[in-house]
C-alpha cells in the first residue's frame, strides 16, 4: 500500500513501462516463460480496448489467530 501511494499507482488502471529481459540460473525454479525488470517509470495510459491477457493473478490478505 505504501509503495502504491508513494509511486502514485492506482488499482484497476493501465500502465506502461519500458523493460529489459533478464535471465539467470536463479530463475529456473519458477515456472515462467520470461523474466523482466522495469527500466523506467510507470506511465499511466488510457485504454478502451481489452487486451488478450494470458495470466491472471490476485492477492488475498487473510487473518488467522491460530
């Protein structure tokens, strides 16, 4: 939450960023096709179309007193 506030990032908003592909042995344990690192700042963009996404991820925060 603090990172998003500091970087002026809003949920459910499209952003673009210039990236570079990275490689290395430490990434072999993950089931991913490619790895990227952001090279610049996020740029908010207005999109009307729906892109053809291949991956959906979500995060859920829960509390368990046990």
